[in-house]
């Protein structure tokens, strides 16, 4: 699982050739820790189609501020350098998969 920081956010997320799901999380956040295994399992399912990365809001406060993250866990989906969707709070695997498919499926 790739952990993105300020110095590689543009390259890994904004310039990505495939859609990217960014998990904004923190170690102390219970729902974030619950989401971790779900996020990792889905990242394996979408290999080559959608990139999954994580941003620790404690270490990268600037990224959370610039992306207007107000609550965690927050999943922000990007395509071609632009936000295309946002999922806030813990989601069970099937529900999260469905929401990602709805958002990514809407890419033109």
C-alpha cells in the first residue's frame, strides 16, 4: 500500500493515468483502522484499473487542508487531477465497492 506525502502527491495522484482513491486517515482513528483492511482488499481487486493510496493526516496536514478533509476516514477519488467523488466514514467492503464503482463508472 502506497503512503503518499506532499512531495509525491502530484505525481502519484494528480498525474496518475488511472483513477485514484486516496484514504485520508490517522492512527488514532478507530473507524480508520477498521477501514484499513477493507481498503487494502479492494486495492487488490482493482489492480491496474484504480490506484489506492493512503495519506496520514497527522503527518501531512497540508494535504488534508488543501483537499478540505474535515472528517476521517475520508476517501477522495481523483481522475485526471480532479476530484470526482468523496466517501466519508467507515464503509463495509461491499458498500464501498459499490460506491467506488458508481463514481469511477461515471468517468467519461
